[in-house]
C-alpha cells in the first residue's frame, strides 16, 4: 500500500517539525539553501545512475521527498498554500502548452515570470 497524503496536511506537518528561527532572514536562507542542496542531490543521483551505471534510484526518490519538504517550508514561510501554487502552475502550463511540449515555448526568456 502506498502512503498517500493530503498536501495541506503535509504542509502543516512540515510547519510542526521545522526548526524555529528567531531571525526570518536566516530562516528563508536556510530553506532556500536546503532546497538547492536537495535538488543537487537529485541531480547527482541521476548522474551516478545513468553516467556511472551506479543505481541510485532509491537516492533519487528520497531526495525528491527532501526537496518537497523544503518547498513546503518555503510556502509556510510566505504563508502560501502549496495546493494553490500547484494549481496555478498547472493553469500556466495548460495555457503555455495546450498540446504538450513545444520547442518555441521552451525558448522563451527566463525573465517571463508571470507571463500573460
């Protein structure tokens, strides 16, 4: 049986177990650096699995979970609902790629945040 959870419930769980900081700048920097480190671990495990023929799929899976933990911590920091963010992302991608991946859309400028 797979462990399936409600994303809002997970976000509350992350808030409950996360380190408490007195300094908000230190807190967001910790979460930002943490997500970067975990995403780097995902990339490293993928490289080892495919470039070095050293199966690290378990590490990929575990580090994806850790990356998600930091995403939830960042959402908590800003008071954002993680399900709303995922919904907004889906709506954006449906608009951008209604028929699936398109090379032209992939070549857009990286500064097109909040595109219309």
